[in-house]
């Protein structure tokens, strides 16, 4: 912790919040982005300053606007500032400030806003928007990821642990283990990102922190339950540690292996940001496993029964918890009651659960996961979003943030003509370094300051700028870019369409590709691992099907929540990441359950073994699910649409997994199918278990 702790505040230094940084290298938007510097004197990110007046701007105010624009040149990180461009209605003006891409865009934009606060003419309002403004707002929203998010998650986990254990010592030992795991993970991920091995976005840090805290706490709960159980059988804390460790290792290693394998499937993503989430969170789970199997056992071995005070376990010949598990019909309590219900009405239970989950899953068809305007990424107040609305009121929507088209010089005029013919294109211009404005309008004027100006040529290519009538991050603008690409293909096969809108189009396309590839891949990988772990074919198939059904239900219920909250539009990565975490982490609880069931089945037979596994793991798995749900719920404290939607889906899914699927659906299926559920293994069949077996079905 002493080594990894200081890295918490530094990891933001190796993250990026720009979508363009994560696109595939062969995408059109990336091809254009990589060559923009060849056509411009300054390689910067445009920050669009828009000033608005309720009435026509006076000549005196125009002079003040020019002075305000000049003052922006002195802001550190600003490369150049354009002269003010008045709107046709005379009530607004626009200034484009290029922000150095090598500088901290968020800091530079904040300084621009501070400067405008003191120089904006009286009676006018000013806002900084455009690509730089959106990045700044997103960076500000992620600012709480180091302190606020982690603090809320840890407090939530601590409260739950205190309620579960009713101990003043044990919750802090478990929490200490989780924080130690996170420190190790942060240190490792920071080193990889610093060396350029993985790309990190702001959301990766938050997701990794939540996954590590949740997984490490879950493993801690599992080990603590085994340790408490062992203390009922021996006076020696060292013997109890050995017994608990041997009983916990198989389940935790199986769980960790499954989660890591599922997360590493993200390495097949086209988006490098997704590829970064995979190994980053997988490393976090590895540290969670290590901490859960080393640090926590050591701490509990040192503290012994004191850690469990005041509910200190005493040695008994036949521990009540295990007696309840083997013979639930003879005991009171929640989990014996659940076991009795599942035992007596197994077929009715799994049919009702399946119908309920299937009905809820139908709601998932109403989720609009085709992409979100970049200006809507941040929830609540956003100056960039407000500024974009101002631009749309007075200028062409794409003003200051054009579509760039890279085309061979010989195709330039035909490409320009094709662009100009589009109804959604307001203006077309060539990039021209010799022009006073840096551009050459199309069609080119024959006289005036543009006379004799030629488009800038770089390696036989020219760069065109097309200003769209719609906002650059709108659905209409994305449709225009897709149409432009289709119409330019026969005109100039080597032409590439880039810019902010094209980045969004290519990001959505890559996300949809990832979703179609990675979801089936994860299912296959986890299915194979479960077959190896459980030495069965049918049982893993059942577990996968129940987990997928649970995911569908979670997505359907969450869609209803989004519709009520007015945030039903989602990025394509929302279903993907929700699936990754719900299946990879949700399968944990089935592994915890079925590994214990298999252990019991070999001793007492199939029916009694299933019921014993349900009763002995009921409390700890439910507690683990509540902890994981609470940690993911903490993501909602950050005003980021993606994280809020992810939090809602995962919280609903985890609770469904722990309360409905693991407690009712899976045990009921196992009981109804009988020992055949372990096929082709013969475990649990009559005569295959050791002495002390129960009745078979």
C-alpha cells in the first residue's frame, strides 16, 4: 500500500478522454487525424468560443469582442485565435481558439473560461464549446474518480460489512485487504500505461477500482465464512486457517480464472480503450485473488477469534450451520426455509423464475444503444453543451467543427463539387496556408484576397473542410458523414472523411463490431472453463444459460429505468461492458455455489448435497452480491452517462443473480434434473458418494 498508494493521483496522467485516441489505425477518421498537421501551421484541438446577445450586437460591443478575442492569445496552451465571426442575425459571434494538443486540454479550456469571465462585454454571455470544450467538461466530470468514487465505494462496503459481521474489527481487516489489492493493481496498470503497453480512458480507472474493491471483498467474505466454520471445529486458529485456506482456494482460483479469462476477451476489441479495460481489470482481479488468499488469511490468523468478536465462534461437535445445511427440513432460518421451498417445488420454482426473467428480458429490445451525442456524455451542467445549443441558434450547426476530407489532388474539384451538392453541407473550403484565413472557399473567388491562392498540397493530397448544417455530434451529422463516404467512394476511392463527427461514426462502428464478436467469445471461453472446473458438460451449460437469462432481465429492467429517467439513448459499449461484468463476475456466485455443492454431493449425495450447498453458501453469497452491487452503484456518483447506465444495469443484474438465480433457479434446476445434471460425470449418483449420504432423486 505504501508503494502503490501514491500512484492513485498519478494514473490520470496516463489517461485520455478523446475518442480519436482509441480508434483503429485503419479507420478513415484516424487516417485524416494523423495527417491534419501536414496542412495546418498549428496542430491543435479547436475550442469554439461563442458569444450571444439577446439583441443585435452594437459596434461598441463588436470592438470589445475583438479585444476579448485578442486576450485569449495570452492564455498558456493556446496556439492561435481566429478573428470574431459574426452571425447573420447579428446577435452572436464566434471565435475559434486552437488548443495545443500536447498541453492539458482541460486546464487550457478552464483558463479560457476564466479569461472570458473578465473580458466578455456587458450584456453578452460566453461559452467555450467544440472538441476542446467537450474534452474539458468530460475531464472535469472524471475529476472525482480518485477521491469521491473510491470514498463512496469504501464507505458503502464498510457499512455492509459492519451489518453482516456485527464486528468492530473484521470489516476493517476485509477492507484493508481490498485497498491493498487496489494499490497493487493501480501500480501495475500505471506502469503498463506509462510504457504504452495499454491505452487508458478516464472510465477505465473508475471501473477497475470498483471491480477490485468488489472482487477482493467478495473473496474476503468467502474466506471469512470458511474460517468461521473451521473455528467451530478446532481451538487452534492456525489449524482453522489451514482448513479454511484449503477449502477456499479452489473456489477463489476458479472464480478468478473465469473472471480474468472473460475480461481478457476484450483484447480482441477494435477500440484500444476497450483493449485497455481488459488487462487493467484482469490485473486488478489477480491482485484481488492474491490479497484474498494471502493477506486476509494472515491477518485473521494473527487476530484469531478476536477478529470475529462479539460473535465469537466456539468449538462444537456438530456445528449448527452444517447440520442445518444437511438437514434443512429440521431447522429454522431463512436459508433452510429457502432450501425447503426449492426441494419441495423444484420444477415450479425454476419455471416461475425462468418466466419472470424472460419477461423482464423483453424490455431490452427497447434500449437504444446506437450511440450518444458527445455533448450528452456529461450529465447535469455542461458549458460545452450549452455553447453548442447557442451555435445552432445562430450559425450552421457544425460551425467551427467541420468535417475534414482528405483527397488526392487530381480528384479535388470533383470531391468539392460532391460535397457542395449535399443539402446538409453549408459551406465547402480547401485548406490553404497561403490564404489570409487559412482556407480557400469553393467555388474559388476570382478576385480579392483569394486571387491566386492554391489549396495546400501534401504528398499529392489536399484537405477539404465541409461545415455541416447540423451540430457535429448530432445523429443527423453522423448520417451525413456516412452518406458522404458512400457518395465519395466512386468519385475518389482514396478519399477519407474525418473530423469530430467521423470519429463518432467510426467509434460506434467499432463498438458494434466488438459487441458482436466479444459477447459470443466470452460465453465460449467461460463455458470451457466451467466444464474443466466442474468436470461436467450439462451443468456448465445450465449455468451459462441462467447467467445469460439474468443479463437479459437486468438489461430489460434497466431500460425501463432509463426511459423513466429520460436517458434511454446509450453508447454501444454499454451493453458490451454490462455483459462482460455481469457474466464474468456474476458467474462467480454460481462457481461459489456449485463448487460447494459438488464438495457436499461427494459426501451426502445429490439431493442433500445441493441443499447443503445452498444453505451453507446462502448468507455469504448474498452478502457478496450486495457488496458488489454497492460498489458498482458508487459509479453513479460521477456525472458520466456511460458509468451511470453501467452502474444501473450491473446493480440490477448482480442482485438478480444472487437473490433469484443463485438462490432459486440454479438449485431448482439441479434438483429437478437430478444427478444427470453432472453428466457425463457420475458424481452424486446412488452408490457413488461416501458414507453419510442422503436420499437420492
